[in-house]
């Protein structure tokens, strides 16, 4: 949420001042949301005529915090990648929506499989850079040790 994004933004600002030449790649993971979290939000508040207003206010605050987090992280990084655990799970399982679903999975399974899909995607997308960095180190060390 807001605290972690603010802390990460402050850290990125400090890194930009201290390590000007270092690149900063930021991955913002969309918070895992399930139907149980939405039900728990309304269970803590009395049910009166203002419950709808309270839900709308909480929704507005969450969207505002998400926007501020995205702005702070994206403006202080060189590369920014927002990802969603729910979206990764739906992409993995081929689910397009919640209507007409026969299979209902637990939030823990969705979190586990969505996180696994995200880690696989990040691993695959950064593989070239990691191999390129490793190969450039070995080629520079072998060229410097070879006799001329």
C-alpha cells in the first residue's frame, strides 16, 4: 500500500542522488485482492445509511494511493513494470472473468499460482540481461588475460 510505496519512493530518490549512474528497475505488484477482503472491509463498520458512502470513500482512497504510488515509483525509476497477481493467475488459467465460472479456487491457491506465474515471467524477461552481464564479464577477463 501507501506506506511501502512511499518508503520505496524515498529509497529510489536517495539512490538517484547517491548512485547517479546506476539503473533502477522497479516492479510494482498490484495488491492481491479477494472477495473475502472486500467482505471484511464492510464487516467492521455498522450497517446504516452511510455504509455505501464509506465503501465509496475507501475505494477512492485506495485508487488515490495506487495512483500516487505509481507516479512516485515510475518517476524515480529508469524502467517501471506494474504487475498484478490476479491478472497473472487469470492469464495462467485462461480465465476471462468471474461470471460463469465453474471452478472456484481458494485465495491461497490464486495467490500462490499467480505469484509463481509472475516470478516465471520476470525470470524469463530478465534472462537476457543477466546472461549478457555474465558473458561480458567473462569475455573481458579472458581478453585481458590472453597474450598479445
